[in-house]
């Protein structure tokens, strides 16, 4: 069985290669960009959504005449949600397909696995959604050919703290965090430092484990304390239950979260009437009223016949962001593109206006979404 | 003070669930000396049956409760017939390993059909969505429901065990299987009946949890199952009132540990109690020390 599947894979990949080399030899006037995304496997929805956004953007760019007369051609591979596969594909895209840049992967782990290959081949890799802090920069300094267009986890935590202080005018916070994920720990740390630097105090910090369902005891104990906002760094599965149980106990202070809240499951778990005065930071919201977003939502609906989600928006911005840098690059090669990417300033995207900083992160507004009766109701922008 | 009362309310809701599951463990152990690890997965199946009834078929709470108890009863009896009966005279360790096997089988079969995703019950309406305030203490209708249904089921169980012929047979078989058989008691059907009772209670616990927490998944039985087992041992395994007592104690202890700000140590404390009980009073709180005959 295994043997057959290997043979099958070989045949398929030969077909794919055949297809690629053919188009490459016939089309000299194209710019090839690699797409290395999770199209199957554990986080397939992230990859598929991102690619939908990318394809829409590329279609629009090509219809408008391409980049300085040259059309963009995407070379798309599936990394099966595996970091090792992502590395292999990055190598193949750079050495065999000769792409000028690679978009993706979507998750931090897989994206980081492709960075050494990028530095070695001098081809930039750009992710739309890798938010871990150490993706583009670590103790050894900036990773030369790695870029991203999303905020980092710590930018998100501090944006939540700023929102609590400035928009909600709250001063005393309780943090209920998922103790089993680095994501939640990072958010809790930056939230605390920003909140306290801005004159607030964190009255209590409670923890839970992923998979817990009963939060009544913790909520009862914080109920006796004096606080005016709850911050829940964690994912929707537990956050939904915490919100439901908090509201049932009569705790009606604003509840703040991060992009881990962004799922329709949150409303199912918490119940619509519990989701009032609930806010979370995110990349993008389809209820945002700015014209850039409205235009994107319209175009997206026309092509895919559904509401775009955050990954769709990030994918769309990612392709446009790279196209913008390509149009400014001196030559169409990796090194010039890298310089152009570094020089990006005030690029107007659907997920915000972004400028690249010295750590190859983007400086941009973070969107805070307010929920009312379980639905996205209003958005705010927080400048970091 | 209010906080103390509120925590006790929380603890009783949680403890009721543990007590309902612990009863099944303790009855089965009492009668065939088997720790039925598959029991916690019957509880999980109960929650899924309730989900199908309420979310897909649109049944009300009470009919769903009855359906899920019935399905779990049948499942419990079937498991006994297929997996445990052929091993009646095998070593106890063989039966124990089989129980673990059945448990994994149920978990991953459910995962195969229902996927590993968390599922949610439909939103509650009417009485089920209400909350009551006594001073600063908030009690939800669901918490009241859990407490009342648990008490009703426990009273029913006591009546069955103490007042009926089949209950008498159960007690006889658990005391001495061979002697009971000599007295003309049908041991096989008595054991089946015990599994049926225990599984029905687990099914009820499953749907109550579904309604109360609104979140079910195929592995939801594992941790509550272990804690209910601790509750059964705490009260004295094989003793029905012991399981009820144990369930409430474990529930309240867990809530207090979390309420004092040590929610990370909640599970550790529960299992520390197990170790302590096994050292200090191996027969459990209500158990009698029986001397091993040599």
C-alpha cells in the first residue's frame, strides 16, 4: 500500500513539474511567486483561506496590467501543515521554480522552518499570519530574508491593554489565562506590562488548563475582588465557557480577548446573550466601515460568494504588499525585493496601514472588535 | 460568607455529577469486583445521545434525558454481555485490561463518527435559562436541576436496592456469588441489571453536563471518570451511600481549591486525597475493614 502511494506521489509530482516547466518556458514576461501553504492537514483552513485571498489579489493585479507590464504567476504547493514539508517545498520553489519570493506558510512553526532556506538562497519569504514574537528576529539579530505583515503576539497584548485603559477607561484588571500555551503566556505578559505602565493594576491572575470546563470556582473567587475588566488570553473553546459562566454569575464587566476568540464557536459556547461588552483584538473585521475594507469585501463576495474572514484578508494584503514592493524594486530578484520590502512605508491594506520596521515586523493599527448579542457590532483601531 | 455559600453551590453541582458517575463504578465493583473503566465513556455517550436528541431531533430536556438514559442502559448491558461475561472466571487483571480496551474503543469510535471537535448544546430557553439570586448568591436553574435530578435518581436507586426483589438479589450476589446461585438467584441477569442501573445514571450525568457546561467532546469522560473513581474509593468502593458522599466531597474540595487561587493544583489535590485514603483507610470512609481469610 505504502509502495503504491509513493509511486502515486512520484507520478503526481512529475506531472506537476512537467506543468511548471512548460509554462516557464513559454512565458518569459511573468514574475513567479511561490505559494507555500497548508492546503491539507491540521491547520488546512488557515492555508486555504490565505490562498483564496492571495489569488483574488493576484487576479486584480494582473487585470490592472501586472507589475510594470509583467504579470504575476503563482506557483502553488501544499505543505500538508508539516514544517519539514514546508522546508522541502521552499527549497524546490527557490532552486527549481526560481521564484522571486515565497508567500507563507501561515503558522509560525512552519514559516520559521523555511527561513534558513530563504537566507541561503537570498529569496524573501513573507508570511501573512505568523504571529510568534521570535519569527523575524531572535537573539542573533534580524533574519535577513524573513518578513511578515501581521502583528506579533506581544503587539496584540499591549494593544489590548491600551484599549482597556483608553477606550474602556478601566484601571483594575483580572487576567484568566490558559497556562498551557505560549501564546497565552506571551499575551498575558505584555498586557500586564503595558497596563501597569499606563497606570492600571492587575488585581488577580488566575490560570486554567486547555480542556477545562468548570470555571465557576475561579469566577466566584474573583467576584469578591474589586476590578473593572477581565482579560482572557486563550482560545475560544475555554473562553466561550468562561464568558458564559461569568455572565451567569452576574459578572458584567467588559471582557477582553485576542484573536484566539475569532471563531463562530465562541458564540455557540457562550450563548448570544452572554456576548455583550466582549471585545477582542484581531487583524481585520468585515464590519469595518473603511472604504478599503468595503471594496475588498465586495470583490471577495463576487468571486467566492461568502464573507471574507481574517485569513482571507491577510492573504489578500500579503499578495498586494509584495506586489507593491516588486513595483518599487530596482530589479526583479530576491536581493532587490528584500530592499524594497524593507523600505515599505504607509502601505494601505485591508488589515491596516503598515510600515516595515528594523526587525522586519510591520507597524500597524490593531483592530478591536466589539461583540453585541454574539455578533460583531463595532470596530475600533488601536495604534501601537 | 456569600462567597463561601456560592462556592458550596458550585461544589454541589460539580459533586452531583461525580456522585452519579461514582455510583456506577461502585455498584459494578460491589458485584463483580471489576473497576469498569468503560463507565466514564458511557457517560460521554450519554452526553452525545443528549446532544443528538436536543440539537438534531429538537426534543425537550426531559424526553432527551430519558432517551439518553435508555440508550446508555442498553449500551451498558451490551458491553457486559460482549466484553465482560466471557471473562467471568478469568483473572481480575484480564477483565481490567478488557475494561480499558472497551473504554478506548468507545472514545475513538465516537471520535471517528463525531470528529474530535467540541460540540455545543442548543441554547437553553424558558426555565432552563433562568438564574435566581439569594442575596449575593447566584443559583442557575440548571444547577437546581442537576441537584434535584441527582437526588431523585439516588432515592430511586436506594428504593430499588433496598425494597425490591432484584435489589435483594443484587445485595446477595455482591455478598457471596456462589451462595446466591445456590439459593436460586439468577446471577447473570442480576449482574446485567447492575450494569443497566449504573449506565443509566452515567447517561443522566452525561446529558446534565452537556446542558450545564454546554461543551462536549469524545474525551470528556476521562478526567471526570477518574475523579468519580476517586470519589467511589473515598466513600468505600462497593458501598452505595459511600459513592454519593465521596462525589459531593470531591466536588466541593475541587471547587474550594480552585476558589482559593490554586486552580492549577485542583486535580493534584483530588488524587492526593486518593493516596491519603488508601494509606489511612483503605476500605474508604464508610467501609468496614474486612480481614483477609488465609
